[in-house]
C-alpha cells in the first residue's frame, strides 16, 4: 500500500473522531522530518534483539513502532540499526524509549523519533515480541495501523 504523507495537524482536523495521538512528546531526530507508513509493532524493554531482526528484513516503506516501556536508561536504536533500516527500505522507526547517535541519525534518509537520547546502548538477550498490540503513552497501537510523524508529533489511524 502506498501511503502519502499529510501533516499530522491536518490529519487530526480531518479525522478528529478516529485519529489517535499519544499524550507524550517525541523528539524528531531522523533526516526525514516527515514520514508515514504501515506500522509493525515491537515490544521490548532494554533489549533490542527483535529490532535487530526486523531491520535485517525488507521494510517496504513500513514504520517500526517500538514500545520500549518509556525507558531512558539505554538506547534501543543507534546509527547502525537505523542505517540498516534505511538500507532495507523502512520509512521510519519510532521508539517509546531512547535512541543514541543523534548526529548520525539526523543524516539518514529515515524518520526517527524517540522520547530521549542517551549514549548507553542496550543489551541483546533475545527478548521481546513483534506484531502484538502495544501501548504508547495513552493509546493502543497494532501492526497494520497507519502512522504519520512530523515536527508536531505522531498520529495513528486504523489500518482498515
């Protein structure tokens, strides 16, 4: 499915009754300041094993939406994983948690949003789940939803 970007504020006005906007604020860190795509959900806490597996797969313009539990103790994505995602055709990665390598992320042709930036990396213990419903702040999201990200934040619409 080819999804055309529209600014989140315009989408909110147009889809007021069905648009979902989290009450948490995200930093817009990637080189692509405006992006959108079909959601692939990941739930992981301070372990980026599932993210590593997904960036190795073809993204086909999708956006990885990561529920990292809001943790600011370690980064779930840095320049290496984000670079692999860009190379694999992902449109973006949104992390409800932290990322690292801020300057390098800003040079990628990839949307990257997160709550926080930290130099500390995560560990890989093989934990986490993909394609399950996740909660980002006050809203629930699932794979197949459509997400839009820009300097005003993120907005989700049902995929069906």
